C-alpha cells in the first residue's frame, strides 16, 4: 500500500477524491436540511391556516357540530376543552398524538387545577376574552389515526375563547408524506450519484495527472541516462508548453549546460596546469641531472629560478582551487588609500617606481574584504603593469558614487579591445607576453578578477588616459565615509 501511495498520481487522485467527497457530502446534507426545512415550513403554514379557520368559526359562536372541518386524511382536526377532552374532530379522525411544543401546551391545559374548570370563564392567564383568538401558534409533530391508518403529521395548535367564554384549543395537522417522500427521493439520488461522481472524478484526475507528469518521467529517465553515461552534452526533452514542467526542463538543461561548461573548464584547467608545470619541472630535472653528472656545469641560479616559478605556480593553483570552492578569508574594514600606500611601499626590485595618487575623498573610502586576497589582487595588477610598462606605473584611488575605485595604469602597448575579456581567462597570455620568462603562467589577472567578483565588485581594463592599459578594480564602499 505504501509503495502504491508513493506515486504522485495516486496521491493526487486520492486527495482530489477526498476533497470532492467531503464537498459533496456537505453540500448534500445542506440541501437535504434546506429541503426538509422548506417542506416543514409549508406544512406548518397549512396546519396553521386550518387551525385558525376552525378557531375563527368558534370565536364567532358557531356550534361544535356545525364546524366545517376538512377530511381527516388530508388535515386531521381536533378541538379540546380546558380538560383536554375532544369536543369536536374532523371526519374519520379516531385519535391524535401530538409531541414537542404542541404536546407541552396540551399537557399544561390538561393539568390545570380544577378551580379553572368553569367553561363560562374566559382564559385570563392567556389574556383572552370571549371571542378572542391567540396570536401565538404552537407547532409540533405527531401522529393521527384516520380510518384505522396512522400517519405522521405536522400539527399547529391555536387557543380560542368562544363568545360564551369557553376556552378551547384547536389542533390541526398537515401530512408529512410529501416531506418524507421528497427527502427520501433526494437522499436516494445522492447515494446513487455520489459513488458514480467520485469514480468519475478519481478516473479523470488519474488520467490528467498521468498525462501532466509524463514529461517529468521523460526528464527523470534522461537524467538517469546522463548519469549512467556521464555524457553532459545530452539534454532532457522540453515539452512544448508554458507550464511548470516546461520551466523545470529548461532549468534542468541550463543546469546541465553550466555543469558541462564547468567540467570543460576544469579539464582545460588541469590540462593547462599540467602543461605549465611540465616545462619548469623538466628544466629543473635536466639541470639536476647535468649537475649530478658534471657538478661543474650545475646552474644553481637557473635551478633556483625554476623552483621559485614552480612555487608561485603552485600557490596560484592552490588559490584558484580555494576560490572555486567558495573559500573566503574573514573580512576586515580597510582604508583603501592607506592600504594601497602600504602595499606599494613594500615592493622592492620593481623595474619602474610606482606612484600612488589618492584624492581627498579617497582618504575616507573604506571597503570590507580579505586583506590577504586584496593584497594579492593589487600585487598581480602591479606585476602585470611592471611587465608591460615603458616608463611609469601609476596607482589611483577615488570614490565614484557607491563604489571605491582602484586604478593601475601603465604606458605600455595597452590591451586590444578584442582581447579585453579574454585577458582575464586562466592561462591566457597575449602575443607580446608569450614567453614564460616574461609573461608568467597567465593566472594573475584571472585570480584578480575572481577575487574582485567574490568581494561583490568587478575588474575591467580600458585604455589609460596617457596611453597603455588601465585596470580598474571596483569594490562596494562602506557607508560612513565623507
């Protein structure tokens, strides 16, 4: 049973059927109650009319025997005196049994003490005088026996005082056979129609749900096949609709495309890293083998240089791996201008002196970020500028709206417009910087942009005002600065 209910179709069908069943039962009960109340009200009105007609005749002085009462099987009527004795009754009426409020009224009349038995005295308790009819009608249900047959009736009781001052109570009934028949017919119809309707609802719900979920099964099957084959170039089928299932399929394909691109980047990254590592390792091995065979020929400076290059490359690869994993050092509040001056002042061995220019507003610009990662960004930008500049490297710090802007400019050849995005890709070196000795591994700018993006900012390149390239790092400025 649990396995069957594990299907969305089964659960949806069961839920829809239960909801419809509850709604139909509630609606059916309301209809039956309303129908019964309406028919009872009509029977009350009919019984009240008959009782008041007889009471009106008695209040006008008509004798008991002269009353024009309806047939007993249609509207049984009895007239009772103060002691509860029948003084007049309809044709063929053999007896009446009244319950509810009417019987309470009858019992109260029958149980009155003997001091009130004077039939010539008006019913002062009810405020009725000779010839008066009570405004209040007493209603109840009961049975009446007419010509030997007993049936259910709705009764109305009316108090009246004759002109001679005799208090009487007139009881008239209206048959409940119409009410019972109508309610019984409606109930039978509902009992027959409800199961048929529920079966129809459950069947339609199951078929519609199955049809709606068919694309989902196709998506699941294709995803299982992709997982088994590890072929991320495959895509799930997209239904030609505009519903949630179609959006699910499109989102799934977008996810697969992003995953495929990520895997391809990872494979290219591994291949490029292997290629970059192969050259210094091979060079270092060659130097060590030559040194082992001919110690006098050992190039210690070259071995150290290759070792340093390997160390830097390994550090870059490790940082990229951490950035890809989403790792981020604890943030600190940094005065950007002071930070730049401090970092630039610690550089030694630069080919060209670095100048720092921070305007008055920039002295108040603060950013939040990892000091170590932002130091790496600035260092990579300065290294890149030193590699390509001719005579000058300038660092500027300024505020632009909600952004803190750090610019690093050189007066070299600049970056062609077509290459200004590709230069930030990993292991990319432009034609002028193809040599590994001068151009590095092509990871510095890629690391700088990754760090900028993870700090909520951006890194772009454009032409410097005096020629060359201008790299601009934009970071969200903290509130509170001037």
